[in-house]
C-alpha cells in the first residue's frame, strides 16, 4: 500500500488525512477480526478459521482492485483488515500447537516470513508497475492480493487440524494421527498427547473445584472463560503482562511508519524521483525479508531472549542514526548532504533488519506458547488487539506527527520507545527455547503460585498427591530449572 498510495493520490485526489485513514484503518478494524477469531477458532477449529481468513482477504482484495471511489476503496480495506485480524491470531496459534518443541520457534516464525516476503513483493510490484497509467497501476497492485488467499485456501485442504483442539473435542484418535505426523518420533507423539490430556484434565478439575455452574461457558475439553483473563491469577497476570507488553513495544517502536511511510522518510532524506523512492523501499523490503529468515534459523538455537534484546537495542541505535541523518539532510548541503542521505537509507534498512531478526517474529512465538491451552486462543486475540491498536495509532497519526515535530523528531521519539522496550525485555521476558507448551505454563505457575491457595497452580505436573504423574512432575521441574529470566 505504501507505493500504491502514491498513485491513488493522483487518481482519486485524496489528501493526507485520507491517506492516514486508508493506511491506518486496516490495523484498527483488524481488532474486530482478532476478537472474532478466538471464539471462531475454538468453535470450528484452527484449520477452518484459516480458510475463513483467506476468504475474507480474497473478497477485500477484489473490492479494492475494482473500487470506483475512495469510499469503496475503504470498504475493501476494512474487509482486508478483518482478515488480517483473523490471520494474525490463528497462524501462530496453529503453528505452535502443531509443531514439536524442537522446531516450534522456527515454524512459528513462518507466518512472519511470508508477511515480509509479501511486503517485498509488493514493493517490487510497485516499482515494476510504476510506468503503467495511474488509473490502472494501483488497481493491479492491489488486485495481486488475490493470489495469496487462493494459495492458502488450497493449502488448507492438505493441512492437519491442531491436535490440541482435537483433544479438546475428545477426538483422541484423530489427534494422535496428527501428532504422529508432526513429532520427531512415535514416542514423542505419545508423550505430547499425554501432556496435553493432562493439561485438559487439570483444567476440568480446576473448574470443578471452583464451583463452576452447569451453565458456565466452559466446554468439556477444557476451554477457559474470559473471566480467567479479566480476573487472572498471578501466573496468568504475568503471562498477560509479557505477551501484551511485547506486542505494545512491537508496534510503538515505529516499524509501521518505517514500512508504510518509507517514501515519506526517503523524501525527507533528499530522494526526489519516484523511481528513487520506490527503489529505496525495495531495499527496505529486502532487509526486512532477509533478516526474518535469519530469525527463523536462530530462534531455536540461540533462544527468544537474545534475539529480542539484539532486536530492540539494534533498532534503538538505527532509529537514532536515522533521525540524526534526516536532521543533517534538512540543514546540510553538498557532499555532507549526500552522505547523510545515504546514511538515512542505510539506517532505515538497519532498523527494519533489526526488527525482523527479533521483535517481528518472536513476539508471535511468545504470545502463542506461554498461555495454557484453555486460554490460548482468547489470550492470543488480546495480543493481536494490542498489536493492531498500536499499529493503527502509529499509521493513522504519522503524517500529523511529522507536521508537529518533523520526521527526525518522530524517529527520535520511536528510538526512545525502543530503548524502553530493551529494558522491559531484559527484566521481564523469560527464555522458553526447547520446552513444551505445557512445561512453559508450569514454569509460570511454579514461580507465581496462587496466593489464595498458598501452593503452585500448575497446568501440568501439579502436585496432586498419589494421583499425580511422576513423569509430569519431573517435566515441570525441568521447565522450572531451564526457563530463565
């Protein structure tokens, strides 16, 4: 959209406010998709929720490509936003629930990889179609958006359902078939099934001991209620703090301004021609897509925390460099002016590269793996809501912010937020590399016991006297030892 909007301005004669609304509305309306996706995925399954998201994307792309006016363009954009909300929630949840612990981080990065490849292809198509008449090129650019949802819809037919969702619905044989396909060995498949079942059974026992009424909206499979999120235990409260905090900083650091408004940034850096502006955005796209692949490679080897810290610190430095370079471009001249312009492009690419190596993919990995099964979809929807709200705030206000404090001032502000993000990660975010989802949940409960009962409230491995599973308790202890803050 960042490149297409250059031509939409000319064809539909829209102003800065319209541009902010067009770009930012997708992120805000995606809140609706995220809110619906949690309940939808619990009702019809993770797999068919992805198919529904693809259908919404498809309709939105067709409406935008054929839009006769700005109003219809907004209708298509809003439909696309609902699809974004669905996809951002369900893709990491599904991947985390299907993948074995040994490769969960890398596989959960794949949605972010494809998003970044899509952004890069969008930049390339913007450049390639820039010579087409203005009343056609942006329609072709947006119309190409029908290809990914068609591809996803075909792929869904061959994808298995989440084994955890199947076990929640007492479809044990179907779940075991999926686990056998997605585990490193048959022994691991049976072990994963036992851990998931134990977590579900514990959730049911907890509901019984808290005198849940017969009409409580908790299914027999252990699906939790919104009340457990709005009035959380200490353990769930810390899960929410980490997941929502990382999602907050993920967008408030200004990555959407760097991506959606890259032509505005590069114009401030002294690039004048349309070809130069679009070419520089392609460089940003290559940096973003390339480094998110690196994140997928390292996340299960190096871990989540090192990537997040590297990302936040690197983005802080890059944003400061970008702001200083833009400040000098506005005041300098001659060779110094040209050097500052090149530095601005390098710093902009560095910012998105550091973001993509950590904050971009890892926030979705954390949000999909730290919550218990009964709360995972609902908590993930809150994470998407935070992410999209902050994204909407940045995109819908950037041009106004630019007028108020200048482009360099805006990036100095984003650098300050990124520095705060580094502090948040260092003190609050634990390492979860190599642990099963059930072990991660056990870690939070061990370290944040239920103060009302005076004992840990474990999702897995809870000490329940002679009926407790020794194997599960061992797993919980291992998780407590190896999950580090």
